[in-house]
């Protein structure tokens, strides 16, 4: 078939302009110009002119049969998809061509041709390799390439038979490493023994299925061996909360919002892929956690999302980045680009974008949440029945993401970054958006017996889990491929994104296919659920997998974990010397607001759609300028109704350096306080946990156990259950220079809570001059441990602002009081904020800035103690409130610890008074300091 | 959840188009109902297969989203479907005096069909191209309503609306023969039309955020009036636009 080319140029191209600016900023000073030309390669008996309405809008583009780039003007690098891979845009081009009546078009490919002016071909190539493409699926197209056909081609490897019989422990360990199975020795031994028992060698596919299913990522071996899952589940069972409908077992946790509707929450980390190939890793982090909502019950609908990134300081000098790790600035910028790339097309509002830094994060934290909505009637899955069809729908299966589950469970080294680049998946949100639309229709038509997403371990894990109680038989030749060179085990293991697996009753199959066809979602029956209790698969007509489900799911050996407390000296720091004069604390306040954790992060957040779906009541930012961080998200999920759902998150990478139990407790308290401040009902509030801890050692096991015991106990005391969670115990990075770097103990808590009336939410921005400012809760100025202020002073501090389980459990009284006030016709509390990072001072600034007003504070009212401590101690559990001038604080807060601190002023500035002394600072000056850092990060 | 079967064929019913990648159809259909009208989500699939017809509807809204992934260019592929396979129906629809509203991606689609700005199906005179910032911008903006002489802006001329935007391609470019009638302008803190970031998040020339075609029947705007509808949204300024649409359709 003839192959044509159409070259498209845009006269005015902001993408080229910003890329040019970014590359120059990164040090390519010689680069003076950059042009991006698109080339469409078209195979078939066609007249390319007929496709011009599709390829070119003459208002801003020009199309030609030859390149418009003059080779003399500078080196040209063309990026395209590899020969075996289908372009994401190909289906759109083929479909558009058909619409235009061009029926002869057989295939199409899109290439991006970058022309660099002022630099050498070698430098251009380096730029391309570093920033312009993903080597897993894309390539630099050699200029001399002659295309014989554009269609993807490739030949699969044959199935290998592998015998482990008679191998010594050392040989087993070597086999595990050479094949990238990352299986611990005890699992290799179990496999060897299983082979002996059944009397025949394994296929490569069989071993791959077993090691994927037994990986820490899928099986949570670390947690299970420590008994931690059991502890949290037992606590939640003991609470037996009437609103909770689904706990831990399904893809997300569910809570009853009304009689008819359930809301769900799930948080998922994607740390390893994001650390080695950030764009793909973060994009698929979102894709994956969204599919957890779609795969909840018989199919949920996502109504909120988040992105939480923990990296090293993104402003780090190049030389200070551990060798083998990506630069944290690159990780942050690429993560923002990826979140916008994936979440905006999904049409799911951003609830809270959070960026934090800690020197322990060369292997970054990349966490995303998904909030969902589902009719109560569909909140429980059924078990597949023998005879049900195994329906695969969504995207095609490719080479991306092989070994994701096992690789992410392993320790990351400078080398894994290169060796396992194939472990990073590629995300295409348009495919997922199409089945997000279709799933409620499938569900409501009664087509779905059970549905789950394909994530870690691909078809292998999803089919194995769904068929655990019945058995499953797969015909791998039916799986639609986007890469023709995949062999059997790769088809099973591929973690290609945007795929779902459903059990469909046979009598509903035709209807299900029709619904999916009408939504442009490709679907294929790839097998049947059986009653054999076996996991069977054939490929090219021959059996390649035949395993007993009982072996897969009941025989995973779990090594007993050792738990040992660390030597106590490891966990103390020193406090910064006190600063006790007013001008100095104001200067310190500026530094606190300019800290990465407290600064204005809206330059990132404004790139994510937070109002789509028309459900957003409180978005991530608000106030007069629209930039005040709200620290909460409130949705009105049922359009036109006043009932709402609030979600908040608490994440602090510093506290864990001092005390695991304190970190766990404070994160729970902070997340709940934030939800209560905005108007959530503390009695109908559920929690989602995400742990990220270093590679298991007896000491880390001790810390992890302390954390889980703390939250399990506190959840029972508060009656606030954890209903969903995820753990990753692989947070250790080994740099190419041999250094081993552990992530800080990381524990992120998200809430999901009922808001009885969204018209009564309490926002943070100050409302009226003359109103009183009240501190509700305990403030101890001596406890600066883990604070942003201490970090500004180069210290971690010694003691967290934490007073133990009794104190934390007692906070419920203030939560109930605040909530009761918010239910009154006129709430005397006109603005509320939960104190946390940056202390009282940061909240005071945000509230004043949000309202365009000011505040006058009598520091004497805060009590004795160091001045900097009063303003910057992170009194988690305490609230800063704006109380109506006409209300009597004693009548409102009798029986609780509270203090009237000052009042709201009309002048936009903060005024501090102590004794006879006064000092002030304008909001404009503070805003300037607060606004700068993130702009610098974005470059 | 809306019903893709498009069973409602009431002549006063306003059709809200769904095509792969569109993601604002539910709230847009709700906005029509909230404004007192009737709405039905109509799938492009059904229009192309002949299971539904544009003539079944009193008005048509192309809502926001990323139709067909915005592959090739924002709104391009959906526009190709419309002009290649539904152009006669579209022409007849407007010729019969029925209104068409494009919001965000819908605005981009209307530009790519040629319905905006010149009202000429399959002859393009404008496009909405990448924001000057080269970023997706999700913000609240303020718009000044311009006198257009059309029903869309009736009673709103000169007023200020506070509504969200959320797009990566909202910068209007036009050919020399384009007939541009602005309906909404991005304004600064003093209420004056602006090209400056971030009050004009796209860097759109002249502050143009929305235009009507010469007939006054076709309106396209980048901001999202359906997201500023309810008291809970913090602004109800978008409601007036849907009220004008519903009122007009009732009078057809």
C-alpha cells in the first residue's frame, strides 16, 4: 500500500515557546529557537487532500506534502511510536477518515518533528532522550527509515518451560533475579516443591502468575506477616458503624450517604514508577485509582480525585541529588503535567493537590485518591458463577507495565531505574473516560455480576482473583493486542492501562456488548468462569497455564517478621533557640509562609479542573482572590439536593522522624479536624489510610506496628472507622554510589464524611471586621517538633505537639460542639480553620488573605511561653475560629479549652500586640513571600 | 444517570450532545432542567445511526469535555463527524431558527465546524488554540456581557458574571474574513476587558471569551455557566444564560 505524508505546521505555537523557555532554563543556553512540526503518515489508496479537514485548520495551521523545516536551520529530531505499537491517535484518525468518506485509509501514524536552532545534533538528541519521549513505547525515528508498512508488526517469543526441580537455594535466588521475578527465597522454594508434587515443569506464564500474585504489592506479605491488616479490620469490625457498607475487601471502602446512595473512597500509591518515569507513573496513578472506583461493587462513578506528591526539595542543586535518582524538580513538574494530562480529560474534579518535601524521598511518594458514588443497590459484588463470561473491555494490551507489581515491591536502585523502565505504564485517559461513561449503563441494565480493574499483575491477577472460588479458563489468543510481539506470559502480565474485567451472566452478554459498542468501548470475551478450581489458559492452541487456585491463593509462604524497637537516641532532635521579639517573629512568619509546605501551591492546583461535574461546593482554593487554600473539598453529589460529602487529607513527612505513634495519631486528628471545620458530621465520618515505609527491617516493623496499633485503638475510641487503605513497604532507594536512603515514615489519612447541608459549610476566609478570633483547643508553645518553623531554622525539634491517645480521643467533644453550632440557623462561627503546618500564624494569614481583611492578636491571651512557639507550634487538633461579634464565646464553648485571641480588622494586615508593644505586617508583604516559591519550582 | 436512548422527543426538549470524551453533559442537562426547561442527552452515535435526529430537539448544546481525546486538535474529530455526516441536518436546524450552544470543548467544536464565528458549516474562519500559558487553566473568572442583539444576552448586556473556566485551548484566532461578534469578555478587577493573565486565562485577543454567529442563534463560550448555577456553587450567574435559552425555545 502506498504511504503518504502530510506535514502540519502551526504559525503560533505556545507549546514550542514554553518548551524552548524550559530548556533554556534547564541550561541549554545555546538553544535560540524551537519549532514543532507534526507529520501524519498515511497508508492506503487515498488522496491525502481529502483528509485535510481532519488534519489541518487553515486558520492557524498549514499542511503540505513535504516538510517545511529547512534542514540547514538546525538539527531535527522526530519522535514516533515504535513499529510494534499503535499510536493513541490512530483510531481517531481512522475514524475521522471514515467519517469523511475516505475508506481506503489502512493505517496512520503521527510523528512530532522538533527542530532545534543554535545547538548541535548531539545536544538535540540528548534533549530528546531526556525529556521528549518514553522509550518503552516511543522512539527517535531514524531519518533514513523507509516505511514498508505502518501497521504494527512483531513476532512473539515462544513459551518457555522452566524446571526448578533440584535447584539449590542459591540457584533459586539466581533464577528469581535473572528473570526479574523479585520473589523471596521462601516463595521460590514453594514453587520448587509444587513442581515436585505435580510432577511437571512450569511454563514461564505459570511462574509469572504466581510471583505476581504473591508480590508484596498484590498480597501485602509484609503487612500480613505483622498481623497489621487483621488489627485494622478488627478495629473497624468492633466499631460496627451503621453507615459503613464495604470495608477493605472491595476495590474501595463504602459509606452510606443516603438510603439510596453510597459514597466510596480509595487511595493508591504509585511510587516506584513515578520515581523512575514520572509522567507515565503519575498519569497511571490517577488512571489506576479511578478504576478502583469504577470497579467498586457493580461499578461506581468517580466524583473526586487528589494528587499527593512527596519528593526531595525540588529546588535542590543537581549535585545534591543522589546518583541514579531523578531530580526532584523534574519529578514535581512532570507530575503536575501528568495530573493535568490524565485528570482533566476524565472530568473528575480535583479535591486536593498536595506537594511536600523531605530529604528521604529520592524514591518519591506518589499518591492519588478517588471518591466515588454508587446506588446502594449495587454496592456489593456477587461472586462469578460457572458459565459467566470473562469480559475484557477498554484498551488493548501492550508491552507497557511488565513486572510492575514485582518491581515496585522490590528495593529501588540506581540500576532498576533503567532495567525496569518497561514497568512504567502509559496512560490514555480518553479510553478510560469512555468506559467510565458506559459502566453505570452496564450496571443499571443488570449486566454486571462482578467487575474489577486491571492494575498490578494485569489479566493474570484480575482473572485469578475473580475466579478464586470457581476457576477460570482463558483463551489468550482472543486478547486484542496493540503490540503484536507479545508472548503468552506478557499478555497475562501486561499492565497496559485502561482495561477492566467483568463477570457477565451469559444471558446478559449480548446486551453488555451492545452497551459497550454504543460507547465506543472495545470488548472481548477472553474466557469463562468454570467450576474446576483451576486457573487454566491456552495460547496458540496449546495449554500454557494450569494451576490450582488453592495453590495460588492459600499456599503463599509468609516469612515471620521480626520486630525490634530502635535504640531511643535515634529519634530525637533539638529545638531551635527561642525568638522572643515581635519584629523577629514577624520575619520568621514570612519565612514560614515561604516554606515549601505552607506556600501558595495554586500555580500547580490551577492546572487541574476542580469544578467539572457541577458538584463542587468547596474546591481546593477559595477566598477573595481564589487562591486561599481551603484544606478541604465538599461535593454535593446528588444534583439539586443539599446533602453533601466532605473529603480532607492530612500528610506530614516530618512528624514521622520523631515518633511513629505521634505521626499516626496527629494525621488522624488533623484530617478529621479539617473535615469538621468545614462542616462535616464527625459522627458520619470514615477514614482511608495510606502507608509508605522503608524496606522492612525489624526496626521499621516495630515503627509500623506502633502506627497501626495507635490508629486501630484511636479509631475505636472515636468510633471513626478505617474503611479502605493501602500500604507500600518498599520505600528504600539505593543510590548508584552505594548509599541507602529510606523514605520518612509516611502515613496519609483521608476522610470521607457526610455534610448534612452544603449551604451551611463554614469556609476559612474571614467575613467581617469586628468579629472575634478564638482559639479552640490546646496550644503548647514548647512543642515545636516536626514543625515547618523548626525546619525553617534547620532543626527537626524534639517533641511533637501530641498528648497521647486520651487527649486525642477527648477531642471529639470539640468536634461535636463545632458541628452542633454549624447546624444552627445562624452559625456564630463564621470562619474556621484546623491548625497544622505553619501553626496559628499560617492559618491566620490564610484566613485574612481569603477574606481580604486583617487581624489583631493579643499574644498575651495565648498564655505564657516562647513567642515563636505560640505562633508556629503545630497545634493539631486546635481550631482558629472567627466568632460573630454579638455571640458570647463562653456560651458557645463552655467546658472546652478556648481563648479569645483578638479580632478581625478592616485593614488587610496582621497586627501583633504583646504588653504595650505592637508590630504589624501587611498582607501584601506576606503574600509576596508566600507566592514566590512554587513559581520558582515550576520554572 | 442520563439515558442514552434519547427517548424524549418533545419538540421543546433541548438536546445535550454526548460523544466519546465529552464529560460535562450530565451537569449541562441538569442546568437546562434547573432553568425550567426539558433536556435529554443525545448520543452522537444515535444521530449517526439514524436512531435520533437533530430535528427532534428545540435546541442543541454541545457541552464541555475532551471529545475524542481532543486528538489532532481541540474539538477537531467531533467537528469532522458533524460536518461530514450531519452538515445538512445542522444547516436545517439553524435555518429553522433553533439555537446551538457550545460550552468549552463545544465552543472549540463549533469553531472547527465553521458554525462559529461566521455561521458557515464546513468553512472555518476561526479556532480556539492553545492558551498563551501553554497550561490548562482552572479558575474563576469575571465576564462582561456584550450587547449582541441576540436572545442569548437579552437583559444581561453590560452585567458582570462570575463563572469558572477550565481549558487548555481558549485563545481565539481568526482568519481575515472572520465575522466576530463578542458576547462575553474577560475583565480585570476594574471591569475592563483584558488580555492579561490570569484574568484572561487563555490570553485571548480583545478579552474574547465567547462569540455569537451572525444569525444570533449560535453561541460559543469557553467558561462554564453550568458550574455557576446553584447557591452551593458560590455563584448563580450562569443560570441567566440557560433561562434565556429555555425561554427562547419555549417561544419557537
